[in-house]
C-alpha cells in the first residue's frame, strides 16, 4: 500500500508520516517513509530569502519547482520498487508539485513559458510511469487547517528561511486554493482529511492514535473495494 501525506506548508506532514510508520511497525507491518527534500535542498532557502528582483532575475521559483519535480519523480519510482510487501509513505506527492507551480505562475514568479515547459515535463514523466504498475498512491492523507494554524505551526518549527513576515502573503496564496484543488481536482487516489486545527500528533498521544486508526480503517476500506472489484 502506498500513502501520500498532503497539505499546506507547516501543518505537520513529516510528523504524521513518522507517526504512521511507527504505528505500522508496531503492528508488524514494515514501512518506509520517503521525506520531502528540505534540509538538503540548496535552492529552497534562496526561494524564501531573495528579494523579488533577485527571484525574478535568477528564475529561482522555476528552478525550485524543477528540483522538487525531479526528486519527486525519483521517489515515485522508488516507492513502486519498495511497495510490496511494505507500506510506503510519501511526504507530499508529485501531484501537489503541480499545484505549487500553478500558484507561482499566478503570482508572476513563474512565467507562462516556464509553466508550459514544466507541464510538458510532468506529462512526459507521467507517461514514463504509466509503464510501471500502480504508479498512483492508494490514499492521500490530506492535512487541512485554518490559515492561523498554518502560520502558528510555521513559526513554531522555526526554520529561519520560512519565518520572514513578508512571506505571509505567499503562504496565504498557497493556502486559499489548496482545499479546492484537493477536493475538486485531485483524482489520483482516495482522500482522507485530517483536521489539523484540532489535531496534534506530536503533543497529543490520543490524536496520534486517532489518526493511525482512521488511516488504517480507510486503507482496509480501500483493500476491500479492490478485492470486491477483482472478485
């Protein structure tokens, strides 16, 4: 089974991924987490720290999206190779990368030509993946939260390049369309929504257990559907 953890910046994707992985292992189910490339990403700090003029001149947003797309494509291939008999958990999906590129285009940080090239590259990659079995995840666990919660969590984790007050407008632009994209446009897998306004898997053990229970229940439902379809 393959799970992706989706959601807004700062809402706790890595924490949820680690919580699920530990839960599966405690149940005797092997699992592997594929983390988003953040700490070893040389471009991400530039994206947040450069002035608008520098961002435009150096085309950092486009370069960053290409970096993430390349890493995500590699992760998808690795997940396919690892998938059986273990559970794979991806920290954000290749599908969400498109949404971030789209937002950056709307903000004028990525040009129409760059976005066209990006979409063509994504299309070519997905064509390659079609040759591989079951490229799509079985489930997206979508972390949903209010904008206040997003900002509070970003500030709390304290990554220096993320806490510039001027970034608040960018975070809002990403946040405001995220729910709509997941609920009305994303169709690669089923979606389980976790309300992060009332959930903290790090500080509240009961929350962690509930998330694990809800995910396990949803995966069982998906497995039963697949068995019924095959039958």
